[in-house]
C-alpha cells in the first residue's frame, strides 16, 4: 500500500477518473487541493487532528502532509472536494451562456433548436453537492466514532434497575442501602 504523496497521487487520479476525466480539471489539481492549508485546516477542525502541509520545494507549495494522510482522511478530503466541485459547477452553470449549456432538442424540419435550462442544470449540481455533503457528514461521524472507540450500542441509555452503577444482581441489594 502506498503512503504519503504517492497515496495522494493515486487517490487524486482515482477521483479525476471517477468524475469522467474532465478537461477543466487535472489529478494534479486535486492532489494539490488535498494538501493546501485551507483543506488541511478544515480537516483538522472537523476531526480534531493536526495535519500540516509539508514538502515545500522552494515554490511555496505543499505536496505532502505530516503525519501522512491515510485512506480514511483522504475519503473525507474527497467529500470536501466533491461538495466544492459541485457547488462551483452549479454557480458556473447558473450564470453561463453560449457554448457551455448543452443542447436538449434539435429539429431539422422547420428548424427548431433548444438549449437545456441553465437553472435546471444548476439545480442538479446543487443536488449533487447536497448528496456529497451528506456523505461527507457520514464519513466524518464514522471517523470520529471509530477513533473514540464508541460502540453503536445504546445500552448505556437503559441502565440497570435501580441505578446503573449501584445495582448488585447477586443479592438484589443496592450499595446505597438495603434492598
């Protein structure tokens, strides 16, 4: 398994491929997004961690993080990226015109031509951003639950009778007094 910047490179290439290899985006841009201070700061705030961008090669840009990001953290960073990406597409599409809006209907007889509604396209991107945000919330909560070592059981909500810490089932007496 890869670690460090190699893992970030593989991860970013996977996201770029999953998005359909858009020409307006590159896997290098996605990998840069993963280690920029804003992304790592947001990750640190959400998870209570302390990741820091490293590997500055004289350009002022980070290309790795310390401690090394694992697949778990990169999944959360992917959530950040997808929410941001879909919101950017929604904003760009809502105000777009010209060649950026796809055609929805063309007719040759009587020359009818129609473009898709940029508002509807923008709404779809907003819905995709909402879905990505829901997935992001799930990933963050799962990460935090696993790191706290909490189980998914709710037994602690149903304490034993009469009191959770004072009940002795062997002689039916409470430590607070005779039972």
